[in-house]
């Protein structure tokens, strides 16, 4: 049986991992269907009399200080979180894998240049950097948030990939491929990428949760994706002042955030266990 | 030897340089192969023996140009292997292959056995589609793997079966010469004989030439009519197996041979025990490379200062020792 199928089988037998994966799937589905399932998240039906209403039949999770429907806003907020979380993680991993491969395969000079650059980048405080950029760039679109989080988050991946490439380069099966006359590109595609894929997938899936939290933190401070677009971060911010009189305002996005991060981490841990080559077949 | 040998190695030197020290400012040169000359004729097996770290693996890999040489020459069928451009080198790779010691590490765990064997067929466009499948099946059968092995993965096989798969992968490109780098050292003794016999069968059937590298003298004697003994990057003795096994001339070969177990408990032999480890190839001793460990009673000043060249003392039997004829 192929190693990928063995890994899939290990994953399917891992109860918490499966739970995480199902939750992630449900979240993605809910975010996709949000416009069909719920009303306009920006509508303010009655800003005077309908503000901070507790959950009711009309508003299942209640309304916020501007009389907007919290269920609708929570589901629409999931879109921002998931797009930023998954998008930035994928982009970061691609960048990291590209740089890591280049460093691992290129000569000593290029390798040194890239890796010392990564050392410097890793010493910069990511959050402070992002705060500064978005404080200045007020109209930053969601794509810019994805891009900047990705650009500041690929360094660890590049190190992992470079280390794998350096050890794989010395593997006998790579020497055998060279002896057969396989070209450099063929060796990368056939022998290096399949081995690098596993650690990279694990690192990306564990990163999604962190990025979602990072984005929520930025939104809470009013940076990045700005109001009135609903994000879980700015929704919690909206509920901050009425935390005791109308706790549901902050509770819904807060719980959604916790649930999402836990789901991604469970699934990521499961992937790591399933793909770990040391886990015997 | 009458005809031109298939593989000619002349004064081959392979040194590795690596940077040491905190900032990689100091360079250290490992003299892995230090001026080796040998020939392998068509359909012949040359055994290459020596301790681990003596440079035999590096020599094998340099001959195939898997490792860059420092100086010297390798000719395959008259062509200078190091003068070939990349396209010509790829064509040449079809004709010479390698089998590694550790069948575990030499098969990509993420490729099925069938895909591994197919790699060479695809690279050299020898066949495609169903014809390639047929060739893979035939090769797997030829090395004695059960039908249906192609779809299975390395972890589903035993060590001996994996080594058979590696042999099939090497045979896929129809080579004439194969470097067998300790092909049975990682296997159980019971399996070793099976794999050795497979290699001998294949040689007879396909007319292969082998450079058979091993640290096990008993194994080499079984497969190779001619043997070269390597010590610290140099050939110290070279000749027909019968001559070397019956009357070893170099003190190092003598010591190695007394270490081979004899399957008769009544036999009593004077065992020559080699003291210590071989010296570091970073800083090999001057004179005869073996002199610090040599127990020859006639060891003298010239052993310490003058490096002995290979001398022919019996027909086809060469030795690099000042004292061999005394």
C-alpha cells in the first residue's frame, strides 16, 4: 500500500484528528453558504430599538450595538478568517518551500545568503511589523492582509525544507537516480518533492490556527480588514463595551474563533502523526 | 590481458575539501582515493577489498562520475568518462550502473517497486506504456521477485527482496558494467548467498562486468577471480584471487586473511591482530601508508619515508611493499 494511503488510514483512525477535520469542513461549508443562509451582515434594521438584543427567533444569536444580526456577522466573519488563515498559510508554505529548495540545492554562496537573510527576518517581531504597516495603510484590502502575513511567515518552513533537501541529497536513492541518468528536475520532482510534502503540509496546517488568531488580533485593534466588514476580531471589539450587559455580542465570535483554531490544530496534529515517517507502518 | 579492458582507471585521485572551524575558514582535505589504477575486463569481476573508510566506496562512485575526481582518468570502452558533456554522460550512464550496500536507503520509500524499476526505462525512453510494464514485470521475475511486486512498496519487502529490486532497477537500462558496493553486507548470511548467486547468474546470462566492493574476503573470493586490496586510498596488493588467498604478499593482506574465520575448530592459526584504527585520510602517514600498523619484523626506515610503488612479484600479482620479497 502506498505511503500516502497508509497515512490516510492512520489519520482516519485518529478520533480527535477526524473531529478536527470534520469541524474544518463544516466551517468552510458554512462560510461558503453564508450569503444564502443568513441576512445582510451590514443591515441595521433599527439602530435605536434593536441594539444589543438577546438571542430570539428573529435573531438566533441576538444583535450587536448597531442592531446588526450576530449570526449573519459570525458566518460572514468566518469567510475573512478562513480566507486569510488558509490563503496566507498556503502562500507562506509555497514561498518557504521555494526558498528552502533553492538554498538546499544551490551552491554554498546562495545558500548562505538566503539562510542568513532568514536568520535576520526571524529576529524581527512579526506583530509589531504588521501593526506598523496596517496602521499606516488604512485601506488595505483583504488580499494585502493575506500577502503580508504570508511574506512575514515563511521563514521556519524554508528552514525545514532546506534541512530535508540537504539530507535527501545524500540519500542513496538520489545517487541511484543520478546513476540512471535522471536529470536534476526529474530528481526534484520524483525524489525530493514527495518527501518534502509531508513536513510542509504539517507545518502549513498547524500554521492556519496561528494566522487566524493573528488576523483576529489585528482586527480587534481595528487594523487589517476594517469595519464595517465583519471579522471575528472587530466583532469582539464591538462587544467589549457591553460585555456584561450583552455578553452574546462578543461570545459568538469568540467561541467561533476558539472552535476554529482548535479544529485546525487537531487536524494539524493528526496530520503530523499520520505523516510522521517514524510512526511505523 | 590482450583486448582493451572495458573499464580503465588510471592514477585516480578523489579528495574532498570541507570547511572546518567556527567560521569555516580552515579547509580540511580528505584524501579518500589517492592514485588508484585498475582495469576491469568485459565479463570479468574484479574484487575490491579493504576496511571501512579506506575509500572503496568513493572509488566506485568516482568511476561512475557520481563524485567529482580530483585528478586521474577513467575510461569506459575507450571513452574518457570525465570528458563527456552532460548529454553524452547520460547516454553513458545506461552502460554502467551501481548497486548500493543498504537496500533500505537506496529505494525511495514513496515509490512503488515498479516505478523505481521503471525510472531508468523512462529516462532513456527504452519503452513506454504497456511495453514498459512488461519489461518491469520481466525484470522483477528475472531477479526472483514474486509476481505482483511492481505495485508494492519497499516497506512491504525483506532486505534481500529489496536488494533484488535494486538489482532489477540497475538492470533496467541494460548496463554492461555494474559497481556492486557491498551488495550483501547488510543482509542476513542465509540471504547473502542467494543474492550472490543471483549476481553470478546474471553475469553469466547477460555478460556483465562487476567491480565488486566488499570488506568480506570470503564473499569476494566466491565471486571474483581477481582481487585488489585497498588501504587508505591506495591499492596495496593486486592479483589473481588464488595467489592472494594462498600467498598474500602484503602484511596488511596477511592480517586481513587471518581474520577470516575457518569452518574447522581444529585448525590453529597464528592470528595477526591489527592494532588500532586506520590513520585518518585527512593526514595520512608519510612513507608506506601502512607502516604505523605494520608488524613485519623487517620494518625499517625506508617504510617510514619512502612510499612503496606496486611491483609485480609473481605473474599478474602486484604488491606495494618494500619487504614483500624478503
